[in-house]
């Protein structure tokens, strides 16, 4: 019997290709004249390097800290774990210790490590739709069944809807707030309800707060860490990439019970051995020295959010469904499906954005009418150009 030339894990084969990479293929052979350069609103990542003082600090680390070039602890730099614990305790009015913190190679790895400790092939995880596509991709690769949870008004999921999805194979519920892709900021009451639901059914509640630094609300956005038994259900995820422009250094965090971290340590040691040592030191330096700079970054993002809200309020036929952090999630007015429209916008408007079909279940009619616009890398002038170009697009 002849073996096939390329054996393939069927779960991997069934996983969608990375959406951002797919979108980049749309512009590979496109031409953008000087008077109408590409407006790239497809990716939710800073395109600028860290501020100069941080880059100088990184250079000093590279030259003068020999330990930065060696393996380090699997769960991360002790000083950074302690800094996160102290800051989170202060921010959330909670008692969080370094033993509750793991540093990871980016927030995607934090999610993957946590999920690997929770769910295996044949298990189920509840994921609100629209979802962050890398979360869905990991579950697909692991053979874990995604239970789509349709969001309610304001694109906020409801615990009572999630309750109806729970089966004996359900292991976790995932929430992202502020949300990617919708921008929705979930009310504290919503998170309270999901925490109570998770506890009552013995599930983990994964709360990804990658964009927490750009939440428009003042003070703590939720009360979950105030529960004395928070670590019995809650797992919190965070990314330093967005806060300090450290995307290439890959530094994230997971906050959970020490028992949970014991399990994810197995995953982290196997996949990367330790997080990026230079990136960890840069993140620590940023936490200690860039408070005012980060406040300015937040103010700029909130101003761009305001410009997006103003513009969509005047754009005929379009509906702004959600807006916050880096994202506007919109409903388009055209006859074609979003995946077709998104590719036409590259040609007809010089705009690269992602279709809702990349964030929703196959065949979901809502996703076919929706687009995600990531506006964090577009200033007010660029946002004005975006609206001019969208207003000029005609039905095909």
C-alpha cells in the first residue's frame, strides 16, 4: 500500500488559513497610485516601533545584561511577574501574587497554553461570535468544538444565552473585552453574570483584555478579581504588544491559579522554553517608565475612535455596529457578500479591511454583511480619507 506523500493532521487541514495573511495576498499585485495610497485598516497591531527611550533601554539591555541572552524561567522573569501582580492588584482592587502570573510569548500563546490545559479533542468551548479568528483557529487545530454564542444588543454576549449551550463536554467560555473584532466594551455586570455561570457549571472563564489600556471607561472595567475565589474560574489574558508597541518581541501574560499555571508550564516549556528575555525586560521597563506616554497613546486612540463615530454617523447606508479600542465593526450597504466586497474595496477604493466572514461561523448571514476596520494606525486625516473613499464606492 502506497502512503500519501504529505501526511496531514485532519484538524490542521480543516483549520482556516490566517486571515491577515490572506488579506495581504489581495494587495500583492495591486497598484496604488501616489495620489491614492493604500489605506490599510486590516490589522490590529501598532506599525510604529516603541518610543525612542524604550529602544535605548532595549539597546542597553542587549549590551549590558548577559542574562537577557540566556534561557530564563519557563513562567517568566520574576521581576515582571511581580510587577504585573502588583499593578493588577492595584488596578482591580484585588489580591494577586506573582505566583498567579505567567509571562508568555505573546497573548496568542497565553490563550493556546491555557486552552491546552483545559480542553482536548472532542471537548467544547463557548466563543461569542463575531470572534477573534486566532482563538477559533487554535480550537480547530486542537480538535476542540467551538460553540458559537450570538451576541445581543451592542454586540455584547449574554450569560443566559451561553447557559443554553452548555453540555457535559463544555470546558470554558471565552470573552474578549474591549472586543476584537467588534470594539464592544463589556459591562461589569455582564462579566459578573458569566463568572457566576462558569462557577456554577465548573467551567473556566477566559477573559482576554489585550486592549484594556484603550478602554474608554475610567477605573477598573470589571470586579472579577474582587471575588475571593476568583482563581477557581477566572483566567485573565494580557498583551504588552499593544501597550508598548512590542509586537515583534512577543510578550504576553496569563493570570490564573497556581494550579492552572503548573499545567500551562508544561505547554510553555515544550513550545518555547521561556518567553523572549529581551522583550520581558523591555516590558518591565515600560511598565515602570512609560505611564505618561501610555496615557497619551490612549488619548490618541480615543480621539480616533471619536472620529470614526462621527464619520459613520454621516456615511449613507453604512451602520456602525460597534466601536472601541482599535476597532470599528460595521454593516455595509452593498449587494455582494463581505468577502467579495473586501477584495473589491482594495481595487475600487484603495482600502484594505477584513470581512465579517473571517470572524463568524461558515454561512452566517450576518458576517456576510459586516466588515472590521482597525483604525489604530490611521490618524484623523487618514480617517477622513477613509470616509471619502467609502462614500465614493458604488454598488457592483
